[in-house]
C-alpha cells in the first residue's frame, strides 16, 4: 500500500468529492426515494454536506489543495453534528432541537448503521481526504 503522503493531492480531492457526492445522493434517496422525512438535525447535516460536492469538485478540477480553508469548517462542523445526532439515537428518545431526531427511520441491513451513522462516516471520510489532499498532515499546506 502506498504511503498516503505520496499520493497526488488531486487523487485525495477526487476521493473527497466522490464521498461528498455519494453522501448527497444517499440523503436524497432516503427522502425522495424512500419517502423518509429528514429531522431538523438531518437538515443541518445536509446544509453542511451538499456544498462540499461543489467546493471539492471545483478544487479538484482546478487542483487547489488550499480548499481546506473552505472545506474543513463544513466537514468538521458536519462531523460534530453527525456525532451528536448518533449519540442522541443511542441515549435519548427525543431531540434537543425539537422533533424526532432520535428516532431511527432506517437501519442498514448489513452493518446496522443508521442514517446519522452514515452521515458521520461520510463527514469523516471527507475530512480525512481534505486533510490528506491539502498537505495539512505533513505541514506542507500552501496559502
């Protein structure tokens, strides 16, 4: 397996774009395909994930590793929100923001992951690819 630091930044940015696109498509499938109504926390997670497709897509095409300045605030905020949402589902029966945020509307058949768990995974993967593609992990990030 190659050293992650030796992988071209464009590869990392492409991977981040694909992860964000799959997460966006997945959330649209849950609401439009399966008819599930997103809770308030899900809406906030969508607000943070959807722009990442465009931001990372443009950064990939223009090869801009400094996109971390825009992408990390979105992905880390989404990571925190999805973590909170996942914890709510395990520890509570209601949502602190009102609504049914703790309700489990869908669970993956194989891994038993809920929608907030999938969101958490998506934000984690995007965050990892943005950090790796920007050179932040090696201290090489440009201005």
